[in-house]
C-alpha cells in the first residue's frame, strides 16, 4: 500500500485514525502495530514475517546487551567476570549486525552479485551460475537500519533497552515512516511510545504537512518525471535533452522523496509522534558538504554515526579521513541500490566531499556571489543524479558527455515534446526549491494563504491521481 493511492486515502487512513482515538490509550501502540502490519502486508504478506523476525531478534538482543551492561557497571573493571560480560555483549551485538546485514545483503544484493559473477565468468569463457531471482522486500533498507541502530545504541549506552515488545514493534513497523523513512532511532521515539500528546494544533499541522507532501508528489514530481523519462530513454541525447532530463530528474527525486517525508512526518503528528525533519531546502546549498547536511538528513546522520565515526572519522591522518569519507559514501551509494551506477554515484559524492575537506570544507568557488555558489553546487549535484538515474554506466557516460557538448545529436535539438503543464511544473519546482522555505517551516507558519494553497492543491492532486498511471515513490525501490 502507498500513500498516493485511493485505498490508503479513503479507506485505510480514515479507519485507522478513527479507531486509534477510540481504543484506550494503553492499546494505541498495539493498534498502530497491527495497522502497520496490514499496511506493509498489503503488497506481500509473507514479507511481514521477515520484518517481524528482525523485530524479535533485535528486541531480544537489545535486552541481553542491556542487562549485561547493567551487571558490568557494578563489577570492578578488569575482573574476570567483567571481561566475560564485555565479550558476551560484543558477541550478541555482532550477531545482531551480522543477521541484519545478512538478510539485507541476501535480499538486496544477491541478484546483483550473481549477475556480476556471471558477467565475469562469461568473459573468461566459463558457464554462468544459475540462481533464482530474489524479490526485494519493500522498505527493508530502512527498517533494517532502524533495528540495527537500536542494538548499537543500547551497546553504547545511548539508549535504554526497551522492556515492552509492543512498543518496540510499534517503533519498527510504524507505517508512516516504515517503507521510505525518515530513518528514526529508538531513543528519538522512546518517550513518545510510552506517552505522547495529542492536540488539535499538532493534528492540524500534521494534516497540512501531509497535504503539502501529497501535492509535491502528485502535482510536481510525477509531472516532471515524464520529462526525465523521455530524456533518459534516448540512446544519444543532445545537449539540450540531457540538461532538460537531468534537471527534471533532480526535481523529480527531490519533490518525490521530500514529499514522502512530509507525508510521513505529517502522519506521525496526526498520531502524536514527532519525527525528525529529513530535508532542509538542499538545493539552496552552497557546497556539496552543505548539501549533505540538508539532503536525506536521517540517512546522512546514520552513516556518520554508525559508519564514518566508527571507521575513525577525522581523528586520524588527513589521508585516513579522505578514505573514511570515500568508503562511507561508497557504501551509502550501494545502500540505495544493487547496481554499479549507485556505486559510481557514491564514489562521485565521496570524492567531492574529500576534495572539499582538503580545501577546508570550501568549494573552489566560495568567493563568488551566493547565487553563483548555489547554481554551481546544483550543477555539480546534477552530475551525481545522472549516475543515480541511468540504467548503466554506459548510459551515464553518454548523458554526461552530452551535457558538456559531446552528444551525437544537435546541441539545441529536442526529440520529445514538453507541454505547457510540464514547463509550469518545472518553474514551480524551481521557485519552491530556491525561493520558498522548506515544507516544515511553511506548514508551521500556517498563514491564511498557506492554508488556502494547501486546501486547494490537495483536492487538485487527488483529482490528478484518478487520471494518472500507478506511480510509487522512487525510494520504495531502495
């Protein structure tokens, strides 16, 4: 089930909201857990077992780590029992990490691994390996990171072990952010799972954010996606076609994903939860470093806290820092998908971040006017989005070559039509991305024109939904 569907808007959400406020407060987390399992199982009910396995495993392991930690704190440092307990905590944490990454690796990367191996074997003249295709469970990248971060935080002493499996199950399965984030850590929701407030102001803010996110997805992202699809479908794009396609895709992925995050945060508020902001006007960034502080914030901070810092962060030599940045972004790219294009995208971002660190976190153009810095950062970002959108490295290379004037077609030609509505959507995307505040600020202001605009855009988006093809959120495939 997806937010941008009639079954969710007119059946699932109203029913869950009404029953949520009817059941006793002590039952609301259980109610949300069951509703979230229905939401997730709507696509493939068998994959709910996989999510429940991760939930139970990390609930048990978190409890073991927490209890061992409490006993360890009462023992003299260096005593035989303390050493044994420390080893046991590390062992069960390793079990959690290996189990979670093992499941993620199998379901997400087995097809990629077999295809890559077969390509090598075929090149060497050997027969390929036969392996059945593995179906990727929706949202596995997100809920795996969430459950794994819980056990790591308990091990570090940054989060208390949860004692109520219903609360932990609600945290893992919570449908507003289950399949595409934001990636929420347990300590962020721990108190809210036990006790959360419900007010009309919070509900109204959540409803406004949901409406804004829905309109961004349906009216903007889905409209400009047709330009991106037409452009990337060309074997030899011209310079104009390549630039049009890359800009359209940059707007598509931003308004699609930030729209989903707005909807998730809005739904959370309607049920009393406060999720962290996931986007902060990233296309206003003046450097790649700043971009990664504004884009997919929950993933950026997760990679920083659970990968970059454990690798050593910037505590070692400069070369080691550059290596840590590159490895973090390479794995971040691979997290997005099992393809060499995502690896190339991660490498591209890692090299840029390392270079800006070499130049004291400043781009080479830092002395230029702010508008130039923003424009050049956006152009650099477009290069990364080409790798992200391309079907293979060859297509990415042809697209980038066309963007710098080496395309085979006439530089000013265009072999696909862009209608007035699509031009209007591109203009609206640019205005919102570079002029308006981010959605969270807009929704919180709740001025009359904002309320009127959201109230107008939401039914218009619903009407548009009736006449368009099925369009899932882009990040569902990651």
